[in-house]
C-alpha cells in the first residue's frame, strides 16, 4: 500500500531501510486519511503499529510544506510517560534519517536548562509529556504558533493521569487550524469524547479492534496462590528453568516491584526493576539492559504497562492482579506483539478472586488454570459462587444509626414522660451574687 501513496523520496528511503513494505491494518486505514488532513480518533490494540500510523503522515506533511520563513515546532506528539516518549522519538528519528528534519523529546525528570537549549534549535517534530512541555510554554521556551499537527497518543491514559487541563492549555497555544490525531488502545474513555468534541473538527473514527476482544496471539493463564510468600515461591519456580528469553513481571506497588527484583537477583537471576521512583537516566539504563539481554527479568510497576516496546517478551506475569480490565489489557499487550505468541500469567489469591472474575468478564476471555509441581495452593476458589463466578460474601448485620443509638441509651430514658421545668430564674431575679436560697419543698 505504501507504494500506492505518493510519499516524499526521503521518507520512502527510510521506509525501505526499515523493511516496511506492507502496512498493518491500522496503518492502512489511518495513513491515507491523515495525509489528507482529516482529524482522527483511532482505536487499535497494543502492538498493532499505531505509532507509525501517525508518524508517517506527520513526516510526509512536513516534507511537503514550504518551510521558508516558518519558525517553531510543526508537529507535536503528547504522550503520558517518559518511556513512551523515548520510544516514539526513536521511531521518528528512523523515519527522518534521510531528510533534513529534526526531532527531540521533552519529558519530566530531565535537565531543564538542557531542554531549553534543545528547544532553541526549534526542532520540527517534538515529542513531550504534557506537564514539562507546559512549563516550557509558560516560560516562553516553545513556539507552537505554526503547528500543523497535534497528536494525543494514549489519550485515555493522559486523562487518567490528570493531564486534561495541561492538554487543553497546550492546545490553546497552538495554531487554531492544526490537525489533531487521537490514538489509544482504549479510546472509549469517559473524558475522551469531551476532549475530542472540544478540540477536533469532524473527526474520522477508526476502530479496528473491539476494545475488550481477547488478543489472538496471547494465552491467558492463572495460578491460584495462598499468600505473598506463596507467590514469591511460584515466581522463582516459574523463572528458574530459564524457559523464557524475556519476562516482564508487574506489581501494583513500586516497593513490591523493587522487592521482587532484589529477591530474584539474590536467587541468581539476571533481574532489574522499573518504577516511578527511578530517575530518567536510571529508567533508560534499565530498559536498555532489558533490550540488550543483559537482564532476563524486569519487575515493574504500571509505568511499564504502556509504551514499552521490547521484542521477544515471551511471558508477562501479573504478580498482583491489575485494578481494571484496561490495565490488564495494556500490561499483557507487552507480549504477543507483531504476531508473535505470548503468555500472560496471573497469580490470584482469595482476596483477588472477584477482581479476576470481573476482568475476565469485562474482557470476554477465559483464564486457563495452571499449577506448578509441589506448589499447589490450598485455596482452590471460593466454596460458594454467584452465577457471575464471584464469591458469595457473608451478610453483615446492619449497624444501628446514630439516632437509634442515642435513643437506646439508658441515660436518655430516665426523664421520659417527666415534665421539664423552665430554666428561668425565680421571681426577683438573681444576679449571681445573692446568697443561696433554700429550695422550696412544695415546688
């Protein structure tokens, strides 16, 4: 299909170097429409090639523009995380390698003065996280008045992370007639429609995969566990055989991810950890080690659930069940990419059972039960289940309300039925300084 589109010569050479002859489904649908200048809302599963689906039209449009006299950034890609920004930058630089264009990434956690120096060179393409870019905008370090294309990659994730206000502020600083492309694996977010309505003009909706459809190349499995200690033993037994070239282990907390990495290293496995407490340079170093096979196992928080594109991840382990179906979708999307088979394995304890059932029903998939020799859990599922598969909980006695408690107190029953005397002083008054009077027994 790329041969059918009149692409610029330098871009065509770059695609040839990347051996990109046949586009993916999302690229075939999005690239021609984006080159025509349409605003797009694109929904497609992870690993389907969404990044190139918007980078190719961006590079093509800029190469076709008369850049004489233009100042500032011409294309801006907003992403939620530093890892995704670096991945997009790497792909973009491959596409512009044969041209005169330049691209830079601006993210939090990096040196601010160094970024100011990069922005003074006015790169045509900028990839950025919203918070840090807005900081540069407010201090006059970024010129977006000539912007041609604004991309919101992983739009739903940016909203979940609280970047809605930043995205709107940045958009307000752009050229009013810029083209806007919104992409994600889960675009049907409650706030995405409102953002689209306020920013886009008659967008074309491209939805190629049902958001909750099971990934055809991933086998979903579960192992029942009794406790965190049991999970630790299961994880070590699972990885000790060296069956998988690369393994990604997800935990819900940063401390858990770091603890698991330390435990596995102590047992002789090549392991690293990735979470939000690490600096930008530390994150880059860990990801590069994982990419270069210097570490076999990466224990991570959800910071790695989106944008981490490392080939040949054969196994993704959910040490903790993710909090939602979307999070499960993005975590497990790190394997089974580009048609390669993968396994997504989740450890499930009794408190996590209902969450597992909810995710299974939401994503319309079925978990395969699995056990490891000598480590079978005592927990074998809830004894009583609802028709949905969730555990039947014991009914709690309703607690009495505050008013009911007050009425039931003994001290409140002493004066029931007795007439209250008015709290007025006796005739003649008493200013508080008169001598005390004897109580009249007749009253």
